[in-house]
C-alpha cells in the first residue's frame, strides 16, 4: 500500500477514535491544537526522505541576514514548488490529499482549500 493510501486509511479510522473532535474543541478553545496524530510514522519517514532527496538534488543555498535578528547569518537550502511537483511524489500527494483536507476541516470547523500547485506560481 502506498503512503497516500496508508494515510487515507488512517484518517478514515480517526473518526472513531475521538481525536478529531478533541482537536476541534481544543482549537476552538485556545486557537491552536497539535495535529501529530494525523500522520503515520511511515508517511512522516517518506516525507522526510523525499524532502532530503529534493534538497540534495534541487535545493538552492541561501545566505541571509535580517535586521530583526541582529544581522546574524541565516543559512538554508530551499526547493522551489515547481521542482517539488516535478520531482517529488509523496509531498505533492499530501498537498492534493482530499482526506487530509477533510480531517483539517473537521479540526478547524471550516473548509480547507487546496494549496496552489501550479509551477508557474513558484
């Protein structure tokens, strides 16, 4: 079973655990909640592996300094959305996951829109 199917099955099972309603109540009461229960370790590991591979093969090194941090250096690598969609599989599938959006909608009490995926928006 692929990671998307595993996640979909896991999210379907959450309706019976009470975790979604608990997260909804917590979000309504405090304005935030944790959502780690939405994921599975296998999905998390697949995302981590894909992100690391994308950073290695398509990442761009950035060296930044911000006045807000006393001009201390900030070094990072980032990957453009178009590269993620062109070369990734797991991460784009999560962005397109209707079951994940539905679970988040239950927690927020509002519809969750799909992320823009057009490479031209990168």
